[in-house]
């Protein structure tokens, strides 16, 4: 199994009132119906783990609710979304057999309207023009760039160190009497950690002073241009405001290697059963890991869900739109990709300073972390 490739996901805050984007679909004639998808106010991560704060889930569920709200032939419509191996976002409007005979395969996402530019910036879409697909089966849209608010390692071994467990720090007051008696009072317990990244290419290190969602620039020395949203510097610019972020020891988006490949025997919208298993439940081995379904919906759309609990044979997760076995014939994987949430220790990370490895255009970066507590 290759060395893990870490990732860092930064919080995305949708303000009061939410973000609203119009979507045009076709009932009787092309684009004759406009619906509005609303991503509710709140804090999200582009995690694709189907938790309630998953921005990818929010897109899929809000788009689905908006299209279904058109009623009639759209009552059973389904929109799915995921992060590809290239770290881009795919949005697919699944065909519904109830739509036979109408121009169901024409869809337009109005990135230029309402809060569309904000949503597009997070997902990596170009918001200067709307995206449209005409007369296609299962019309889908792929973002133009890597999604924002996420940094990904691009080589094995770039996580030089990350404390396996956060270091507990007791905050105490202690007095010593001249005669030697000691009085100790512990006020609280907090946790700290440290992270060290090594051998980073320039392209995933520097952004030229540009943040997430902003058009990237060419570096001053004329070398290869920086890719939008890809640089660690984009993460630091957000984190230096005190914003929280998740660190994953392994953030690989490829299907393999998986920690388990198996076939389920039953499922519901919240559980998947594998009667052949006998998983450890004390402690529960798979809590916090990801259930991955490679062909979840009507076509080849994958989905991932964070496992919240399990018994010896049953995995439990957040409610999915349909039961997993409806389309995937029982095939599933489990990915061992837990995370912890931190903020930067600003006593240590007030500048984005990377150490260059001389002559090879590679960089090291390290920082101190404080575990995030709401």
C-alpha cells in the first residue's frame, strides 16, 4: 500500500439567507421551467462524505429538491454530485423514466444569476457564463478547476509528520508553601498538535498571493503558472483569519487502495448490511471511516457516506436519497480516511514561510495547531 497523501479542507460559510441559484429545465419546451435551488446558511466543508455539513451533499440535495419542486414529470428527479479523482466537481441530472416523451435532457445552470457566482467559486466552476446541456442522457457538468477550500497532496510521503493523537495540555495553577505543601488546581484541558509537510512542488505550495476562487497568476520568474485553488498558500490565507479546517492523513480520491472491498446483502437509506462480516464493536472499527459506493444511482454515479456507527454486520450513515442496493448490486468499499479539526496556532503561523530544498524547486512547510473547539 503506498504512503498516504494528506488533504486539508477549509470551512465554507454560507451567510444568512443562504445562496440561491436558478436552474432551467425542460417540461414542454426547452428551458421553459425555472426553479431555484437554495443552499441553506451554515458552515460547510467540500468533503463529499454525506454529513450534514458536506457542501457537495448540499448541492445535490438542494438541486434535487428544486427540480422535484417543479412537480409533474419531475417529481422523482434526482441530482447527484461528487468529487472526481482530478479533484473537480461533477454534477449529474439523472434521467427519470417518468420523463419519457418530454425534453428532459436539457438543463441550464445559471451560474451568472443570484448567488450562482459564490456557489461556482466553491465548486470550481467558471461563473462568467451559464452552463447548458441540450438533449443529452443524464446531462452532467464538470467544474473547470479543482474545487476551492481544499488542499491536496500530489505525491506519496508529503506528510512528513502529524501527531498520531493530539497532545493534551492541562491548564493549571499551582502554589508551593514554604514548608513544601503543594496545592494544584486544574482549570481546563486543551489539545495541541503540529504538522509538517515536505517535498511540495511549487504548484501546490504558492499561489502568488491569490486566495480561493480567484483567477490565478503566473509566478514572477516566468515558470509554470499556478493552478486555481490548488496552492497551500490559499489554505493559509483562510486559516490566518482563525477559520477552522480539517486535516486528513490520507485524502486520496482514487477508488483504490480501499481498506475493504466487499458485497452487501441488504440496505436501507441509512444502513448497509453485510451478513458475512463480524466487525469489532468495542472499539467500533469503522466509525469515522467512509462507505464508498462506486455505482450508486441510475448510471455510474458514485457516493460516499461517513459511517456514524455500526454493529458486527450493519453500517449506519446519514440518510441517502435512495437505498444503496437499489442500483449498485451490493458492491461497496470502506476507505480509512478519518480527520481532526484544527485552527492555526497564530503564535507560530503569522507568516506563510516555506523552506526551499535547494536546486530542486521543492518546499517544506510546518506549523503548530490547536484543536478546534466550538
